[in-house]
């Protein structure tokens, strides 16, 4: 009986390193009971992931998404889990978000050029393993992570981190703000697509104390949020315990995952931290228990 799950991962459809097929093969090798693919702003990897999963009868595949929301300080990411990716409203929103990226990416490259850094879109596409002739359109996304790696490969920086610090991180000279949507809009699109809407990695909100976090959480619940990512590779044990308590207090579903990108961050491994299948309830719990 498989007992552990990972409901937060990325593939080459966004800024992950492994194609969906390889991600699913790794989840099977780790004997996970379930894995969700939650790429940023795109469902382009879900079909291939589902096909791969059909070869592993003991592995339950959960289609997902991760979207960045407007938030004054810190980072607010919403996960959509168990979504119907055929939903038109959801796809309309994701297509708008990719449009915003496609407007922003050339502006970052233009800023870099002003700084004397010659980084071309074709360099960035090559890092992402995309066909340069196809351009940056399509349903897979290009993120700053790809640019950071391209800057490293061209010798402008020694590491991706240096690329963020020196050029493209928030506050650095080639940083360009990305337009984001209010959390309520994202949550309702996920709910409309039959999904569970989870607040991802709460510490990235950079809240001052737990009382402040609880206020933010209540606001999101008011917008329809129904799940909390209790387990995540960046959470301390104390944080996990607090989030579990708050999930119970507010009757939120529990989710959790590694946020595996596969794997320049070597410390982030698929299936870690261990998320017990038994932690799931509600829609996610039903979805998993319906799996043969
Ligand atoms: P994007 O969605 O294109 O804005 O890229 C966001 C991603 O870039 C995040 O998910 C992080 O992986 C990475 N990132 C953003 N800021 C930094 C930073 N200051 N240092 C390292 N990585 C960063
Ligand atoms: Mn990412
Ligand atoms: Mn995130
Ligand atoms: Mn993520």
C-alpha cells in the first residue's frame, strides 16, 4: 500500500527540468501514491503526464496549475488541484497570463541590452528546450529562471542566483514587474474548473506573525480558497504544525508537495517532504480514494 503523495511539481512545460513523462516515471520509481503536475500558468504538460500515468496503475495523477496573484508584499501563489483543464474560463485566464509573460519577456531582454548584456530570445528558448523557430508563443511558458540559466551559459554570471541578484531579480536593474491578477479571480476560475484552490507555500507571503497570516488567510477564504498547502519543502516542522492547526480551524482541505523543479535546487527532491496520503480529506481525499 503506497502511503505518500506529492501535489506540487513542475515540468518543462514551465520552469521544471524534466518532461512530464520523466517526472511521472520518477514518481513511480519513488512509489508515490499520487503526484500532481502544477506548472506555472499552463496546462500544456497535463496530457502527456496523464498518458504516462496510465502506465502506472498504482500512481494516481492529479492535474493541477500554479498561478501567481497580486499581493502587496511577498509572493502569493495559488494552486489549482484536480482541475478540469478543458474548462474555458480557466483556459481563458491562463492564456491571458501567458500573454502578460510574452509582453514582459522581451522587455527584460531590452533592459539587459541597455546594460550591455546580449541575451536573445533564442538563447532563452534553447535553455527551455523549445524550438527557436516556433518562437515564444504556444502554451508552454518562459520564465526568468530560463533567462537566469541562459545568462549563466553565456558567461555573464556564474550562477542563476547571481543572475537574479545582479540583473533580473526584484529590485535589480533589468527587473520588469509582471502584471498579476487578484487572488479572488484566480480562485474563482479554479473553482469554476471543478478544482480545489490551495494557498501555496504560505511562508513566501512574508507575513510578520501568525496573527497576520491568519488575517490574510481569512481574506482568501472569503474569496473561496478551500485548501492550504500544509506540507512543502521550505516549511519548518513548526510551520507545518501551525498550518495543520489552521487548516483544521478553518475547515480547509490539506495539501502538500515538494515544489520539485527537477533539479538545480538539489535539496528539493520529488516526494520530499513526505506528505501522508492520510492527510487528505474532502475533494482531494475522494479523488485519491476513488483511484483503484
Ligand atoms: P517569473 O515567473 O518569470 O517571474 O519567475 C519567477 C521565478 O524566478 C520564481 O519562481 C523563482 O524560481 C525565481 N526567482 C525569482 N526571484 C528570485 C530571486 N531573487 N532569486 C532566485 N530566484 C528567483
Ligand atoms: Mn517555478
Ligand atoms: Mn510557487
Ligand atoms: Mn511551484
